[in-house]
């Protein structure tokens, strides 16, 4: 079985992000493997351990620095990696077409794992576009996964904690949620071994993907401004409760 895991190189959410110009960030901050994609890599490697005779290939799209993210995926258990190199920002349309072209150029996928979303753009579109391009079924925010011969059974967490049960034929695309598993931390030996594994580099232009008729562009980025202010409610318990109800009803508008 050939298992592909699509991962993304994203800025560390704990870093201080500085905006350059209107729509760029200072790339001097730490970048890492998208946290949701860690669950995708973990599930792919678990599947390999479960059924055996599998190859797990991590694929990413980005600048040369994205090699570090592929190294992280290899340290977690992926067998090899593919970097689609581009110095230009791409939207989910181009990303999906590039991933499709690189995967098909490499081989025939039996299953494709992704994270449910990336922590930078949070678009949640690439997996759907990739599945549509490959004519595969797709499930997102998967929190339970099992496989039986030519089908997979998954639980997807929807809003308000509701879960949806799905059965899909292989090949398919699985968008991993954070409750799907608990990713393991690579050991020093795992990291050393990962450096010896193959990473193929492909220029985006060499894939000759069809130019889409539509595109998306980030026009402006703005830092989040913290507007909350602490307020102390004083008085007797009954008075404090009355004040709290007024705040929740008139200001927060949650009751």
C-alpha cells in the first residue's frame, strides 16, 4: 500500500509574528510542521505498522526551508519525502493541483492523509480540492479511523461535538483531527535516521499544471488587537450576580 501524507511548513504559533508590507510576514520566525499534520503523519505510520508492506511518503509545497518540515515527518516515521519547490505564495487551488501532479508523477496513491487545516491560513480547502482533482471521497476532522480490505470507516467531529460515521472506498483522502491520535515525539536516533532518508525536490514549474481560471490572494494581514479588559464586580453576592447577568446579556450578548 502506498500512503501519501500532505504536510505544510507553517510559522510557529508561539512566535511573535511581524507583518511586512500589507500581506507578508517576517519569515525570520521559527517554522515547523503544521500541528494538525502531525496527526496525519502519526496515523499513516500507525497504518503501516498495522497492515505492513506499506510506504509512507510525505509531500509538501514551499521554499527550500520546507525541507525541515519534511525532516520532521521522516523522523516521525515517513519513509521518504517530496518537496515541490516554489518561492512564490500559492493558494489552495494551485496547491491542490501541484500535490496531485507530484503524487501522480510519483505513483498511485492508495490513501492520502492530511491535517484538517493549517494553523496559518486555516482555509480548510486544499484537501477538498485535492480529493476532487483525484476523484476521491474525502472526510475531514477525522477523530476515529479503521480500515478493512478496500474500505475505511471514520468518525468525523462536526460542530457542537456531533460525530458523523462514514464508510469510504479506497483510495480516499483523510483530513486528520487533533483527537485522532497522540503523535509520538521522535527520539534522537529517529532524527539521525531521518537525515539519511530520501527527499526528492521538484520545481513547481516543471509539473506543468493547468493554470486555473480563478485564484485567491491575501490582500492584507493585520495583527490581532486584544480588546478585552478585566473588570471587578463588587458588592454583595446577589448584587454581583445581577451585574454579571447584565454583562452577559447586554455586552457579551450570550444570554
